[in-house]
C-alpha cells in the first residue's frame, strides 16, 4: 500500500510540472498574437460595430429599423435576389468545374504538388481589376471574340452587360478558391483508404461515391463558402461586366455609401450579412451531418 | 495443411523507375498456411504482397490463384482481403459501417450483415463497439477492426502488411497470439509481411526470407533459425557468429586455425565455407576444457541471459549464457558438433555484393 501511495503522489507531481512548462510556453506564443489581435480589433471588430450602429440608427443617432426595412424597397429587393441568383449560379458552375479538376490534379505524383498549386494561383498574380477589365475588352461588341467571329462571318455574341457576363467574371475570378480547398483535402486522403475500399470489393465508381466524395466534403464546403460570399457581395465585377443596367445588392450598397447615406448602406449590409451567416450555418450543419465528426 | 498450391507466383519481376524491386520471383503459397515474408525494408516483401492483393501489376510474370491467372484482375474482383499497415479505416463511418462496407457492396441482406458484424466483433474481442467512430479507438483496437472488416468477407486468403508495426511491444505480443488464434479459428491462409524476425518466428508455418528482390531462403521457423542457408539469413534472423572458415573434410571444419568436429557432409575437401554458431550454442568452460581459449571482454545483463563478448582465436565471439563470467576472466569455448551450421560461400560477385551491403 505504501509503495502505491508514493507512486501515486509521483504521478501527480509530474504532470503538474509539465503543465507549468506548457503555461510559460503558451504565454510566449500569446505575445506573438497581440499584433494580430490589435489589427483585428482596429480594422474588423470596430468597423463591424460601426456598421451595426449606423445600420440601426438614423441621421440623428436614434435607434430605428428603417434602414433595414429598406430592403423591401422593390429596387433593393430585386438587386438582392439577382445577386443571390448570380452568386449561386457561379458557385455551382465553379463546383462543377473545380471538382473534376481537383480530382485529376490530386492524382499527379507528389513531386509536382507545388507546381500544381502554382498553376491554380497563377491568375491571382495579376490584379483582380485588371483581369476583369480584360474580360470586358474580350466580351465587348467590338471585342476580340466578336472580331474573330465576324472574320469568319459567324453570328456575333452579345454577352457584355448581361447577367451571363457577370457570372463569367465571378467564375473566372473565384474558381481558384474552389479548386484549392478541394485539392488540399483530396491529396490528404490516404492512398491505402482508397485501396482498402477497392480491396473490399468496391469498383472505382463506388469508391468515389462512398469514400472519396464524403471525405472531400469539408473541402467542398469551404470552397463553396469562399466563392459564394465574395460573389454575393461583389460590386466591381457587376459594374465592369454588367454596365449600368444590372444592379446587384453590392452596387446598391456601394451607391448608398458614395452618396453619403451611411445609415442606409449599413442597414442593407446588415441584411446581406444575415444571408451570409445563414448560408454558412446551413453549410456547417450539413457538414456535421454528413461527417459524423470533423476531419479537419 | 496440405500441398495444394493456392497461390502461385511465377517469374514475377517488378521495377519502379530504375529500381528493380523484384527479379524473377517464384513462390507458391499452400492452402491454410501462415506464410510470412520477412526481410529488411526495400527487400520487396510489401511489393510482393501488393501484387498478390492487386494494388500493383508486375512487369513480368503471373499470379495464379486457384489455377486462374489473376495477374491483371483489379483488387475488387479478387477473393482475398488485405489488412493495411496503418489500418486504413474509413473515418467517416462507424465501426459497424466499416465492417459492413464489403458486405453492403456485395448486396447481402440486412440480417446477414448484422449477424456478421456481431460475429466479427466477438471474434476480435470488441463486442459492443458497433456505434463508435474509428478515431475514438486505440491503435490496437483499430487494427482489430481492420481485421474484422476484412474477414467478414470470408476471403480465402488474408494479406497482412506489417499490421503490428505501429503498436507498442506489449500490444504487439498480445496481438501475435490473437492472430494465431484467429488463423486457427478461421482456417484460412494468412500471408504476413514483416521486418520483425521475432514476429515471423512466433507465428509462421513458413517463413520466406527476402533481400533485395530475391528470396534468400524458404522454410519453417526452425529451419530458418537453425539451418540458415547463407550469411544474410543467419545475420538477419537472431544474433549469430558468422565466421569464414575452411571445410577440412566431411564432419570436420577448421575455424580460426582450430579443427572443430561438426555433422555436415558433402562440402568437399579444403573448401572455404561460412560457419554460423548461435551465441546461445556456445558453452563457456574452463580454458583447458575448451577447443579455443579466450578472455571475456564485455558483459551485459539482458534479463533472461547474460550477453558476453569473448576474445578468442583473434576475433570477438558473441555468447549468450545464463551463467555469469566476469569481464577479464579466462574461458574456454566449446561448441557441440550439431550446433555448427556450415554454409556455402557466396559464389558470384553479385551475391557477394548483396551481403556486403547488409
């Protein structure tokens, strides 16, 4: 019994000194995070509260829900629904394009991994505005595509200033954000897991449906978030490729701020934020349901 | 065990890039046999297993399974199952779903699958784990689930790729007994890959020692241990004293200038040979009683026995004994004739090279 006691007190002491060590270590690490915390407070948290404040108050600083209810204005409502429609469409197209691409890329040998990532992010080396303006030139009535078509006496395309042009711009700009997370998840799936499925009798289609697809869902979900959110809020792509005719909710908000209507702009931003939070909540719920527990 | 050849590997060659992994390998596996492929890493044992499993296709040669050529058959169409080194459980499924995976694909009835899950979990001593997730289990438990997942499909052959490699020593020993029990209860063929000679000796009916893509020796654990065919096998399996010697005549070998009586015949007269003497087969006696006299130079306590090094006849002898001889004491070395294992010297330069690298 005595021996037992001694050993048990020892067992208690050792972890105690261990945790002491850990605390001092985490303290050091904490220091390193202070600049980011300051940055976050100054440029994310405070502006967010300012938007909430402006959104929920009028010119005189009194509480009101008027700014938020402005979303019911037919013009705003139409802009919101169009933005939802176009961003959902572009997210879907991105997913359809990105998944097979990521799947093919993930099957290449490990050596060329960094090269593949490079190819995916290469378009991002050029300025986002520049690329979008380039598309404007390509799609214009007298742009490259139409000049080419005219040369062969083919009917010309009128894509510019239509919702299709905006979707094209969104897909082009945000596709890498869909490919990368899916690719990242796919290359992390152990080859032996796939071998095990094959070994247990699954053909390649069953292996994909029952193993690869479910295991890659976290990547798909973060890809969807990373494409859907910027697509929903964009006003640059719609301005450049949609002309003045097509107004998305992003354009409406931008106009309000330009005109100095900070309260209206903030109110509409809050509505948009609710839609984004809602979509993320749906996604994370689906993520948990399908996974059982988190892989990431 | 009978002599029915269940699997026959004929002239299998495989290379990855410029590296030749297997060169003209021939091997057959009998029904209901526990066969172990043993060798250092890079010897081709895992590649051999993956060729049998269908995860690699050989460049040359054939895999014959029950008389049928299955060389190019995909893994899902072969009547064998694999237990992978790192378990390879499906982490997004429960234990029951993992085990049911193969059966669901074969479209078995729900009741059948349920029975099978209960049976398999009982067999690996994990009943009641149906609804747990794989990552909530310990390594040993996960490995047993991997085995359960494989055996519910009633394979004729179970392939095991270093299944105990990731477990700690105690668990590994327990699992060895568990595997032998499983093998006996299921009555199927096990093909087991390991680099651990102790595992191989404990569990196998037949051991295939491999090195650099070639089979060095095939035999029972006793054969491999007591009568290694060459210096590589002797060195890889257990500790040994390998001494370059001369076969004077039948039943007499000259080791380090001293004639030792032995039991081997047929090597010819005055032929160079390699001699293997296991450290536990050396008796330390008084200097005048031994065939060779020497002095103890080091002493280690190993638990079951003492490990001593004895300087005698111009070389170090490794000796295992339960009797202690202090460092510096004069001793005589004595070996029973049947404990001296004589091996042919490698003939070609190729073989020589293989051994030098070991």
